[in-house]
C-alpha cells in the first residue's frame, strides 16, 4: 500500500512537471511558409497561422516593425525575416536596365529604373555622373560603369577638340605663307 501511494505521488509529480514544461516552453503561433520576390525586387513572405489553414502575405519589414508579432515566430523564422528586411532596406534604389549609343551625338545613353516606379529614365552618362543622389543610391558596379563611361566620353571630346585646334592652327599658318 505504501508502495502504491509513493508511486501515485511520483506519477502526480511527473504530470505536474510535464504540464509546467508545456506551459514554459515556447510555441510559435506563426510560421514562415514562402519567400517571393516581385519584379521590383522587393521581398514578400507568406505567413501561416500554425495548426490552421490561414495564410497571408506581407513584407518582412512590416512584421519586424511589430514586436508582439515578432515574438510569435520561431527564432529561425525571425532570423530569415531579419535578413530579408536587411536586403530590402539596403538594396539599391536605382538599377541600370540598358545602355545604348545615341544616334545624335554618339554618346552613351543609360536606361535607369528607380525602385517602385514603372517609368524608366533615359539619361546620358555625363548627366548621371553629375547626379550625386543617384550615384549614392545605385549599385557600386553600376556607378563605376557610369563614371567610366562619362570619363571616356569626355576624353574623346577633348581629343576631338585638340585635333580640331591643331587643324585650324595648321590651316592658319598655311594661309599666312
């Protein structure tokens, strides 16, 4: 009888321990299901309510802005959302889509698209090289390409002007003789 009584006490203690452990353990309410990227290269995530067939789409930055919502995700999901939020915030605002040779003055014209806008800009390399805000907000490789192209165009123009000046000097001296 004493053995049975001791066994039931141990069993009750074990049940209390399991219930307490269940109460103290973290159970996330939301799960990151899918990550998508749209044509503007913005990230969207699909979130599912755990144990329900309810999903919704949002930007990672919107989830990270609400502390109560962040606390309802697992640590690995929070890490993924944080990384996606970082990529979204720190991605370049401008992107070069194309570069073409102008038929009018043989300069390079860049097609540049601003993130979130549908209309692309058509600008010469020299114009883009003067736009400090654009150069700060573009991928470094693209900024380098713009600067290099503008410098090469300027060098070509200077060479052409030097040749013109030499020709006029030669023609001027021939006319004097």
